[in-house]
C-alpha cells in the first residue's frame, strides 16, 4: 500500500472545500439533490479536494445512517473528478473501523479520523488508534489535530509511524507550529490549514499543501485561484483576494455561527445552503442576514463564482 499512500499524498493539494450539509426547507431532511448540484458547480470550477468534516458537515445533527448516505452521495457525485476525504464521527474504535471499511469499499480517497470527546489521547494511544484503523481498512488516513490531540510534535511523530497517515488537518491558529511541522516532517506529512484564508496565507509560506475555506463554498473559482497562487509562491497576488474576503471573514466569525453563515452566503450565490437543523446552529437574525448579505455582495465575488 505504500505506493498508494504516496499517490494519495501527492493528490491532496490545493483548495480543500469543507462541504456543508444542505437540508430541505420544511422537513429538514438531507437535501441530496441539492448536494449533487453543489458538487457539480464546485467541480466546474476545478475544486481539487472535497472534504466531509464533523464540524462544517454538521455530523452532530446527523445519524450514522445519514452520515453514510451523505458520504455515498458525495463519492458517487464526484465520481473520481476530485479527491474526496470522508470523515468519521466521534465514535469508539470498533464503530470507526466499520465506517472506515465502508468508506474504503465506497471508493473514498482518504478518511479523516476524529474520536470521542476529551480527554485527549496520549501519543502512544493516538498511534494505536490510527494503526488499528489502518490495519482493518485499506484507506489513507488524515490526522485531525483538534479532535484527536494533543497537538504536540511528539504525538505526530508517533502517529506518522503508521504509513497510512498521509496528512493532517491543522486546526489551531499557531503560525509557529506550521514552521515546526515543515522542519520536522517535510514532505512526509501533507498539512492542510483549517482556520481560513488569514492563516492559510501564512501556512502556505511554511509548506502547507492545502487549506480549507469559508469562501470557496460560494465563490469556488476565486478561492481556488487564491490557494493556487500561494502554492506557486505568488503571495502578492494572493494578498488581493485575501484583502477582498477579510470583511466577510470578520462578519462570518462575528456571528459565532460559522457554518450557518457559510450556508447563508451559499444561498445568496445560488448554491444550495438551506436552513440549519434545530440546535445545529441558531439561525441568523434579520440584522445579521442584512449585514452579511451586504458584505458578501461587496466582495464582488458572487458574479464570478
């Protein structure tokens, strides 16, 4: 499997679109048709990586059956045209292994591993956790710095003894750790910045190979080009896009309701965002909607999605 892991690591590069789960108005069932439409539009703009996440994809509001169906729809809709990262729920090891086998059989390109609630795992336990999954399912794995933890280099050093672990989602706003990750692991670890464009701008200067987004869901073309500029070293060009989206990013963060704000912007841009499920995210107030809509339109990105 070594060659497969190396191939997967090489493909995991560029904009990583963390996929929200759309719900139908009324019954709040998962809108699979809307999701397929979103995926087609994202792929039309050459989004290279689509990721399911416990956070943005709203796993806390989904049953395991819904998570499996969502993963199936995503893999089948992408149909090999982008790199698909599936994600576990915060499950115990046996349940995680069952889902890993399901994702491998389905044809997902990689699986991001999260775990049950704290306490965080020791470095030794984190290695054993990932090794058990790798031994049971033939699928490349992505380490999640926040939901596995702790965030130490020693933990990563132990986890990377498992060949199947090809990448990590670095969740924390820690610029210095990006430099340490580069110096410690080089090309062995594909680092994805998980905290938006501001951090991605610096993370890519420290060797990150990809970055998640809060903008690409509704402006996939400009956001993809932003990440590509950083990957080619054109940070002056990337700065123009970053400056354009910063007011949106600040407004989005101020709602303290990130996924709901992203989905609202998606609806403005003609994508399928949809309402939140109760308790998954409090709906934006009318004032928040008006302010966010004005800021999104001011970016000038909607007409260029």
